[in-house]
């Protein structure tokens, strides 16, 4: 089932702040800064090439530990073409390059999109670990492959998003391709989060790691995670399940008897919890992209590429990158 209509409400809370399951400075914060939205003046979108370059550098570091030659070639083809497009000064040549870049990014994103179902299935069906020595962790390895493809997809989408903003901003009014690409990825991530947290038929199952996340500080905002997953289940619902199941015994402390009530909840598997955090971070990233695209579709924006605007925006991003 496509969960598209709720992206805006799942990303921004009632206090107008971005909902984050993982409290980290990242793409969500960077993309939030690329537009101004003021009822009293013209809305503006800035040249955010520095965000694309930073994301590319982050993905480069991940490739230092893996070998995916075809994927590497594809992502560098897109990024290098985008870099050439961005630095061109001849507007006629730049228009031709924009068309070529659109073809490259579409080809790469479609190749990744067709590979994702197999990668997702391999990761979800893999065993957590194998017996014997040395012990291996097939599920973690398959997960890393799946998320690396997702990262490359987001990178190509960022290049295409930037190119469209700088050459044909008004086209977002009728866009279905870029937003469609983003929603496809979003649904895949949510499906994996459902599996990792054992969420089926709109309920968390008995052994779900979500219960420990509700009762203890496990390094993520559980309420935000539930919101990002588009679940109607609340933290209080989950706590009530724990509180409603207990053992009651009579104990004796020296001469005085007392009643003891014990509540239990399942312990989260550390590897599953780590994957859940990474998926939540990926979901935040893709949601932020969708939110910005929808914002550009809904409002009237002008592209500001003046030196003053670029310097001011670059300083904002530099401050975020330093955190």
C-alpha cells in the first residue's frame, strides 16, 4: 500500500520542527535550508550544489570498504556529468548537458530500482549469523548492500533535483517522475522497517524490538520512529501492553511480607536495532527530499543564484557540517 499522502505530516510535527527518529545532523537539516518561505516576500530556493557534493563525499567513504564496480561507475558517471553541467557558462551548451544528465540519472535510478527488490528480499531472508568458525553475518552483509544501493539512488536523485531546480524550477508544478522515484524508495524502506520491528497487520508482534525502545533509552526517538513508519500505534499503546501483562508474587523482607509486580519486555537484538536506526536515518533523508519537492510544487519560488545569496547559504551549510 502506498503511504504517499502523509509524508508532510510525518516529517514535520505540530511545533513545525522536523520529526527525527535519529538525532543527527544530516540531509534533513541541509535540505531544510535550501528555501525561504515568507508570506511577506517572494519565496526563494538557493543553489544547493554544496549539499550534493557533500553527500557524494559521504558515499565515497562507504565505497572504500566494498566492491561494486558497476554501481561505482554509474554513480560517478552521474556525478561527473552533473559537475560538468553545474560549471558550464555557455547557456546553450548547459541546456544540452541538462538533457544528457537527465537521461543518465534516469537510467541509473531505474537500474537501481530494478535491482532493489532482489537486494531487499536477500537481506530480509538472510540468516542473522552462520555457525562455525570464523562466524559470519549474512544478514548484515546483505543489508549493507541494500542500503548502499539506496544511498546511490538518493545521490542520483539529488543531482537530478538540483539540475531541475536550476534550469526549470516551474516544472515541479507538474512533476510526477522525481517525486515518484522518491516514493518508490520510501515505500521500500518502510517495508524493511516493518520487518525489522516485526510490525504486521498494523500491530507490533510479541517479540518486537520496539518494546525495549519504548521502555528504555536505546538511542532513537521511538515516537518519531512510529510517526515515520506511518503507524497509528502510540508509545502509550505499547506500554499498556507491557503493563497489562505481569506476574504478582508475595515476597518476604525479613519479617515483613510484601507484594512484588514484575513486568517484562523482549530484549532487542543489537544487530536488528542497529539496522533499524540506519533505516530510520535513510527514511528521514528520503522524506526530506519528498517534502522539498512537494513544497516547490505547492508554492511559487524563484531561484536565487546571486553571489550574496550563495555566500549566505554556503555559510549556513558550513555551520551545519561543522556540528
